[in-house]
């Protein structure tokens, strides 16, 4: 057994954790999330580059909350999500053990959020070069070209909301998209409905998105709507100097500085 | 109809404490300004949901004004600071999506600036007149009619 499997088995057999959430081999050479309570199952855990689903999404589910103490196999984006959720008071520290696996493959166990926060703060969210290039490409277009580009890209969306289901930050029990008095977002997957859904999603994730890419991975049609949140992160870095989830750091949109700079308010 | 001069429809989302009172002062001071604007009063600019701006465009607005108290003047201390951050991020998102941010005027107008309100509306109206009607967004908003026509 490798390190994270040993830790997971140890936590379960000592009774420290009631359940472990991680990834195991699924069908068609893909991985799937697993939730297990018996230490002998720890040997089925896998962790590699295929583990792109953000399993922090399960931590806010009521079925998991009632399970007692949870240990979670966490990649860096999952660790960031946990810190972001904790800063939004969605997770309780005494109920979560993080078995972190750093991008270099080092296994680190975090028992408290402070230690996890310190680790997450030592890293920075960087948008991958291939996305940066794509964003620049879109930004260089004229206004009409951009409008047509997005109209075309978003026309594929049939509003399955897989992006929402995959996102750990979309934990609202009632989403704006389900508000129908008045109807905020048109239900049909027409251009308007698609535009408003993706604008709403991006804005509600503004300053909270940890750039894990789980939404885009979950999209059955491969719509590049993750460019929206990525563009916002790049913009936030420019406008507000820095972007990283942190326990005490307030979200970009729930905090302010009296001398925030803009150039368009008359 | 062809010869009719284009009169833009402008929706103004303003805060109750500064800009709404400012616009009131414009009226009581008998300053004349463009009648194209429809004012929607909010408790605070911090309360204006970004979706409302999209709804205005969807319903056929050619331009939008968003205005509230000057920084440090907010009735609720920090509503306009929060609003400022929201508009900074929302504006860049709209621009990235190809929605014309030139049609949205953001401003601070205090309760004492009746003349500034009149100038702001006049400026916005003349700018939108040059830009012409905004049809991109409204067109996609008429999806229902389109579907009926299709059938």
C-alpha cells in the first residue's frame, strides 16, 4: 500500500475518521469517486492525473455531513476548495481530515484548517498558458466578433447543469436558475437563456472560483465556459492585486478597499 | 417611421439616498433634461443585482445608467464600495462576452448634484443616439416570437 492508502486505512481502523472520500478505478479506464468506511477498502484508492473531478463537492452534501468525521484525498484544487468553503462557513474544522497530495506527489495530512490554509496560501492560482492564449485571442476580437463567438459556443449548451453539479462552490440549496417568481433565467436553452445562465454562474463564482476546472471537465459538450471564470481571475489579479482563497481573506466581491481603482465611473 | 429620429430608451438604476434625491433636485430646480430616461429606485447601489441590467437590455433598453452615492457617502456606509467592485468585475465580464459596456453609464451623483444628473442623462442620451439602437441583446431575448414564427 502506498502512503495515502496507509493513512486512510489507519484513520478508519483507529476510528479517527468515519468515512474516507477518494478516487478508485472506474469503468473505461476512468476514475470515480468512492466513499468507504472499512479500512480494507483503502487499497482500492487511486490518485493520478485522471482525478480531475473536484470531490470537495461532496463535503457540503447533507448525506455526507451526517456521517461524522470525514477524511478526504485532496489534490491542490480540492484543498483550495476546502479553504474557500471553510471561509464561507460551510465546513466545520472538527469534522474534516485532509489527506493532501501536492502537485509534486508529496502526501501531507492536515488535521486543522490553519495548517491547510498555510499550505494553500503558499501556492498561487495560475491560469495555464493554453487558456491564457485563448483568452487573449478572444480579447483581441472586436465586440461583434466576441458576441458572435460566444453566441456560437454557448449555442451548444442544453442546460443540463452538470457544471453546477460539479462545482463545490455551487452549494446553494436553491439556485437562482430555479427562481421562477420572477423567472430570472429563461428556461429554454435558447441563446438568451444560455447567455444569462453562464453570466449568472460566472458572476456568482466571481472571487470564489478556485480554478479547478471541474465544471469544464463535467460539460458533456466541451463548451469553453471556464474561460469566463479564468478571465475573471486574471482580471481580479490585475484590478485587486492577487487572487487566492484564504481562511481570513475575504472574497473579492464580499470585501472592498476604499481606494479600489476604476476608470469608468463618472 | 423611417424618418423618425431615434429616441433611445434609457433605464436608470439609482439609489434612494443620493441619486434619486439628486434627480428630484434636478426637477425642483426646473432644469430641463432628456425625457428618455426611466428611473428605477433602489435602496442602495449595493442592492442592484447585475441580472437587472441584463433584463433591461433584454426588454429593449438601448442604454443603462447606474448611479449612487459618492464613495464615503453611502447611507449604509459601504454599499457603494461593494457595488463598485461588482461593477468592475461585471463590466469586464460583459466586455469579454461581447456585450457593449459603452451603453452602460456608471456614475456617482449626490443629492446636491441636480445639475450633474441632468448633464449625465443628456450625455448618455447623445452617446446612445450616436451608437443607435441596441439590438444584439434584444434580438436574442425575442426567442419566443422566433419560435412561433418558425412554426
